[in-house]
C-alpha cells in the first residue's frame, strides 16, 4: 500500500499543486478551482496517512481508493467529478475519526461552492457537522438539504435527525432556565463554581464540550442541594435525556407497531410441522412467480412458510413473504435502506451486538412485520448456544444461515430451496453442505428438497 499511496499523492500534487501554492492553469481548461482545492485537501490527508505508517484499516483503504477515483475524474477531460467528490466525502465520514470528519466537511464546503443547489452536497455537510458534534450548524445544513429534496420518503431520516438535535438542545435550554430560576442571591464559593458551569453550557457548543459542561452542572447542583431536591431531580432527568439523544435518535414507535419479539423457542414453534421454502431473488424466478397461473407461483403458494432473504432486487413488492431474513454487512449497517416490505416475521443476522441494535432501531419499520427475531437469533452459526462454529470459515450467505438454523431446530416438516442457481448459487462450501442433505431435486422447478 505504501507505493500506491505515494503514487496517488504524487498524482494529486501534480494536478492540484502543493499546500499553499496556487493551482496552475491547465491548457484547454481544467478542473474547477473548488475541485482543485478539494484535491489539495485530499493530498494533505494522504500525507498525514503516509506519515502515520502502514495502513491496516480497511475503511481508510477504501477512502484512499475514493480519492484515487476523484483524482482520475479531475484529470479526465469532460468527466464530471462532482459525484466522485461527494463519494469521497461520504467515504471519509464512513471511515470514522475526527480527521476524516473534518476532511468530509471541507470537501462538502467545496461541493456546495461548486453547486449551491445540490441536495447531496448539503446532506454531506450536515452529516459531517453532525459527526463533529456541531449540531446547530448541522441543522442549518440539513434544512438546506430538505428545501432542495422533493422525495418525501427520502427526507424522513433527515427530518428525524433534525428533531433529535433540536430536542437535545431543548434539554440544555430547560436546564439553564431551571438553574436561573433557582439560583440563590448569595455568592458563595460553591455558587460561583455552579454559575461558572452554567455559563459554560450552551446548545451551540460542540457535543463533547456540552456534555462535559452539563455533567459539571449536574454534579455541582447535586452536591449543593442533594439528590432529593425536586429541581436537582428534574435537572438529572434532563441530563439523562440529553445523553440519550446525543447517543442515538429516538424511535418513533418503540413497540414497532406491536411486533412481537421472537427467540429460539418461538421460532421453533413457528416452523414446527410446517413446509418451508426458501425462494431465491433471481430474474427468472421473479418473472415466473409473477406470471398469473404459472406452475412456479402455484408451487410457492402451496408452502406453509415462504422465506426470502436480504434486499429484493427482482421479487415483486407484493410477493408473499412469511419470513424475511437479512444479514448486516459493511462498517455502518445501520445506515442501509429500511425494511419496509411486509413480512410475517423478520430475522436480522449481525455482529457485533451494538451494530445489530442500531440497525434494528434505524431500519425496522413499524407495522412491516408481526414478529422480530431477538438477540438470541442474531448469530446462529457462531453462537455457542446454537451451532457454535468457528468464525474463520468466511462470511456466510443469508440463505445458508437460514438453512443451518432450520436444520438445527429440526422441527419443519420439509425444507425446499427454489431458484438457487446462477447468481443466487451458494458458495462451494455451502453447496457441499446442501448436497449432503439433498433428498430430491426437481430441475423443472429448480427445487432442492432437504432431508
């Protein structure tokens, strides 16, 4: 990676110049000055990465690849580098870390300078400010994004985030109002210290500084008046709510429309004595299933439970789904599309536990499922209480995880795979496992029946 990083840095400097030097004009017109400024910022970041030593973080490796794509776009005549600029900013955010968030903000500033009416640029700026804890500025950027966004569904996440940031700021305002209302007239040493903590607290502070000042205020007021004081109890409640809002967005419907949590015993009862089919999401299967009166549609309809996996690309939105299973992948799986397709039960596989919880909070849609798999079902292949396999075998497909789980439960009357060919084929290791348990195959329906 060292040579690649050095070579990329050389390319960036050749196009954009070195820090503090004006960019040279390019014959026949070159990249916009805002793009050149963005490239110089990327060059500075690459220099810092090179000085830090060997790269071992996959997220930063992906950021370097995004900078390479931006560099190529800037050096290609006629290429539109704006989308590459936004992708680089988003990848910087996804990389985590304050330095990467600052790079994302700087790239967002250049993007808004290039296209002041780009909703993507304003969304990136809001996200970067949010990641840096600058909530009030993030709200302003998010509102600019919403003013340009015409897709109501795509606006909901931003609207929810704005509401969360405002609610956190409101808790600070109420805490300060509460302090002023109860402030004594005598200026003792303790009063002076408490007043200093209150003076430092503001909703306009970066999140980390606001949290520290709020903590000091609660600690000092508790020491001064005692935990039983009504005003102190209210202050402590506001502090707890502020911390909770700072950590995560509130869930509009915490009960998810009345969805029932389901664990291993509940899933065992759900599939007991029933015929189950896993339907692959392939163009051929989807086309045949949607055709009125087709043999495949009749075959699928005859099962007690129809299982589908991951995000549907070909399956019709109204296709019957009794159980939907999906696997969390990537560094920020909670940012994926929401699971709004109707399903009787939904199982979400993922690790580590905090990521799994965040994904459920952010991606489950109230009313879209009747049951939700609980934490006991989130990692069936590696959970010692279930299959307990070693994690070194590589990532498993969602369909394979479901098959192994059903095999472990041992209660379905029958389990069939439909359409698992071509792009939907399982890996060699997974095909081998299926092969050892295959009781019958039906090529006309592309069906595999397990023993």
